[in-house]
C-alpha cells in the first residue's frame, strides 16, 4: 500500500531483521536510506534485488531537498521504505522531520519495528527496565554535559545514553560528579557483534575498571535510577514547619 515505511535494520548481526522488513524492502516502489550503500549491502546479503527501483539518499544534510521528492512519490501513490544507517530510524538517527512532513500531509506512516541499541542494551544490562529514559547523546562539552546530567537527576527510571567510545571515560567521570560514585551503571559495547561486551558495576568501579582501557566500537551507557525518597530535604523542612505550626510537634 502507498505510504512511508520506517524499516528497522540490524545494529550488528546482519540477520537481525524481520521477515516483514525484508518483504517491504523487496516490494517498496522507492527505497530511501541514510546511507544508500549500507542499505544496498543489506539487501544483497538477503538476496533482494533493486530491479531498477529508485534509491534516494535521505540524511540530516539533505533532508530539506530530499523530502519533497519523497512526498511527491507518496502523492503519486507510491510506497517508500526508509532505513537509517543502523537500528531504528528516528532513534538518534534521521527520520523525524520526514515522518512529521508525511503525517502532516495525511499520508500513511507505518513501522517495521526491529533492532535498536536502546532496547538491546537494556535487555542485557541487568538494570530495571520497567521505566527508562532514553537521553540520546549527551552534549560533548563538560559544562553542558554536566548540566544535562543534572537535568536528568530526578528521572524515575534507568537512564540510557548513546556515547562515542572515545568519550566514555569523560562521561563516566561526569556521571560520578553529578550522581555520586555508588549508582549502578553499565557500559554495553558492540551489541550483537563479535566483540560484544557488557561491563556492570557502580560508577566508581567502572571508572576504575576502564582506567587506561581504550574502548572501540559502539557503546551504550546506562545508569540505574537513583534512590527515590518520598521527600527531599526541602519538603521535609516544610512539613516539619507545618507540623510545628499546627502544634503537633514541639
Ligand atoms: N538508530 C540506532 C538505534 O536504533 O539504536 C542508533 C543510531 S546512533 C547514530 C548510533 C549509536 O547507537 C552508537 O554511537 C551507539 O551509542 C549506539 N549503538 C548502535 N549500535 C550499537 C551496538 N551494536 N552496540 C552498542 N551500541 C550501539
């Protein structure tokens, strides 16, 4: 059917793609991708031929000029499949503006869900998964990163960050500064790939463990939710004052 199909693609192992995603890639009128070579390679692995179908590059730098082309295809009643470089489009990847434009025009938008590093990392983390906050990439400058982390201090759930392997040490150091040494955390690297590795420990233990270690590949950093107390000090003060004013405490 005509519409935009967001296709989740593997975050490592090429066979992590759904049968429906492959069906859509085989039948869509137009293929769009953040990196057309990556999508071609994936289609080759799964024996899906292009058969002369147009392939359109759509990424952060050409979105404004590529969107009208894709909208025109939809206006012509065509189906468009969009895949980002890896994992789920729109999750720290392009696709949001495209989805917005397509829904604003009233065309169908549907998803072929599948891999995403957020969920893979949560699955193996051993941390609470009942509630989590996906924070994407933290700012790279120390000051901005620390205020960003402070703004997340009250989130009642596991925090999930994407991070460059080069910056993991600095990120962990800032996490210790903002949240203290004792929070449980996880560094999940190269998920679903040959060198998959999951390190778990308190923030302080992870800082020690990774001291002098060069990390390579792709990394997700997770931080356990802080102890949620029912009252912070300020609230307790107010309650005490109210109780004293009411004469129930001396
Ligand atoms: N759209 C993707 C998704 O759904 O996960 C994320 C794209 S984002 C540009 C790339 C980041 O995702 C990496 O820097 C890393 O933090 C994380 N990531 C992607 N694949 C990963 C993997 N196999 N193992 C660990 N982290 C991964």
